[in-house]
C-alpha cells in the first residue's frame, strides 16, 4: 500500500512569512528545517533568498518597520515615567479643558464618572422598560455570530431584523451568549426606530451638544464579545445597564498586536500572560454611569459581564476626523 504523500509547506511562502514576522536569516533557516527541509536544502533556499531582489526589498522594508516600531514603543517607555505609570485612571466630574489636554490630546484612556449622572436613562433603561417603550419597534441586529469566526468582519452577512420585544425575550432566555448583538453597525436603522429612547439621554460636556442623539446603541446578553480591534476615531463608551470588561493595548503596539486585516488583530486576552514578547495589557470594568474614553488607535476587546445596554459616541467637541486619511490599502 502506498503511503500518503507528506505535506511540505511551500518554502518561498514560508520565507516570506518569516520575513514579515521579522525573523533573522538564521531563524528562517531553522524554520525551514523544522518544516521538513534538510539542512542542505535549507542552506540552498537561503542562498537563493539572499540573491532574490524581491526578498531583499522585503528585508529592507522589514528593517524600516522595525525602526518605526522602535520609535512608537518609545511612547510606551515614556508613559511608564508618569507617576501613575501605564494605566487606565478613573476621574470623577472632569472639566472639559482637562479632559482634552490630559487625555484626548495625549492619546490616553480614562474612565470618567459623573459625566452622565443627569441622564434619565440611568434609572429608566432596563429590559422591561425597553419592552414597554419600544417593544413593537423593528430593530436591526447581528445574528448567528457563532456560526463563523469572521462574524466581526462579515457584518452584512449577519444582519437580521427583529421586533425589540423578541430581542428582549431572546436575551432573557440566552444566559451567556455571543450569538446575537445589537451593535453600532446597526445604527442606520435603529437610530430611527428607537427614536423614543433618545429622550432619556442628555448633553455630555465633552461632546457636541446634541442631547445624546448622535450616539450608537448597543444591546445584548451576557457574553457578547467584540474582538481586539482599533477604531478610526476617538470613541466614548457609556455604560447604561450591566457591566462590561474592556482589555486595552496601547496604540504604539501595532507591531506586536499582529494586525491581521483592516483594524482587527489575531490576539485575544487569553494570549496573556504566558505568550512571548506580548505588549502590555490593561483592563477595566465599567458599570452603569461609567464612560470609558477609547483613544484612536488603542486596541480594545470588550466583553459583556451581564445583559448590557451601552451608548457610544464619536462627536467630540474638537477634531475627530482621523479616518479621512486612513490608508485605503490598510483595509485589506
């Protein structure tokens, strides 16, 4: 009986991947041998690679990226010089001037308390209240998320329409689930159908004065997840009901966050603390009335610890148009 052919990875593809990972020539040789190449074959491939102008260009590009990563990570070392170190502080009733100077312009996260205490939503919003107030409204949501690993990338494929009271019933029955979630991506539809709810919001001192009507509505059961990604604008995440755990990694760690596609990362909080060469990981839990400032470029992973309602905002009272010069090639 013939033995099945042994799979051998494409050597050129392996070298290209290793160059992207920033490996030295010796490390690449070791990777080739580990993949099944003999030492002699690995040496031959390395000699070919050293003469290949495309590989030489890739190596030059890798060195440039390594230097850029070094320059970016200087910010991390300098952040550690602060008395509070690299952290997510909590500030109560912050003045707008201090917020924009110390956090917005400094690209620093912060949990803000006392910012939305005047919102009626903090005492009104519950599953019962939503069912009574907008239960007959048809809302858009992301559904069947657990059927595919790329649910966050393929949002259009997961769009569904349901009555709000059916969504609420599903939340009550779900327990812990990441299978369905009303998210900011569904805002175009929900901004109109849930208009009655915006009466329960109010102005926020660090946002443009629109009474909260420019916010994005989030609703889901305990267990909903948003995997590691960075936004293209500064964001303010306001928790109205329930709690969310947020893991964050600084914007200057783009190299070690393994940016896989567009603004998403292959990293997960479970990679820490045992992985090698991992960036610093910060964590906070926000509850009703807390507002978390998510600076542009900061990687964040969000998990609902309870059935949860949140609002997010990008309409800060200053420039927040950073997405306009985001490189189009970076989306793929």
